[in-house]
């Protein structure tokens, strides 16, 4: 099992290294790996969401007996643990490989940073749409930019602690 994991990891690193070549003079490798793996995980999340929403839930309310969950929220809830796990694995073994922290600590901190991202998404969307009256799509674009920056900084300087904060 460990050999298969190493093979997959090495192939991903080769792919990321190949994709990095045109960007090597303008972006640090760790930042590129974060953007690349984050983009892959986001695409995976969207694909899974589409499959769950359309083909598993059939766009119908999920009845659990004690609660009914709308299909778009149910799809999110079902997909989230999968892409949370894949995101953590990519961050730990591809992006932030020089982290001195133990895996359990990283996982706990990763969960906290993801929780912060979800909260930041919610707060920014509420403010931008309901208070500043921006169009929801424009608000989502602004929110995504802010949350991606927050997420990168949180993961680099807190979750995986690979960067040094200048004093």
C-alpha cells in the first residue's frame, strides 16, 4: 500500500513539476503547488457535487425521517468529507512537504482553517450582497479571492507551518 501511495505521489509531483516550468520565474514552487493542487481539488469537488446532485440525489430532497435536506445542501454535505480529505492529502504530501508538524496536528489545524474559510465565505457574502448590495456573482468572485488568500496564508503559516512570518 505504501509503495502504491509513493508511486501516485511521485507521479503527481512530476506532473506538478512539469506544469510549473512556464511559471518558475514568476511564482515560488510552494505557491504554485498550492494553486495547482487547490485547483485540482476544486474541480474534483465540483465534479462530485454535480454527480451527487444530479445522479445520486436526483435533484430531490433528502428525507432522513427527522429532517429533510434540500438537494443542493445534501450534495454539499455528502461531498464535503471527500474533498476535505483529498484537499488535506494534497496539501500535506504535495504542497507543504517541508512541514515539521505531525500529521494529527496538521489535520486538526487544517479542519480549523477550512472552518475559517467556510465562515469567511458566509460573512463576506452576507456583507457584500445584503449590506453593500453587490450582485451575488460579483460578491462571490471577491469572496473567493479573499478566501483563497486567507486559506493559503493559514495553511502555510499555521496548518503546515512551512513559512516564516517576517518581524
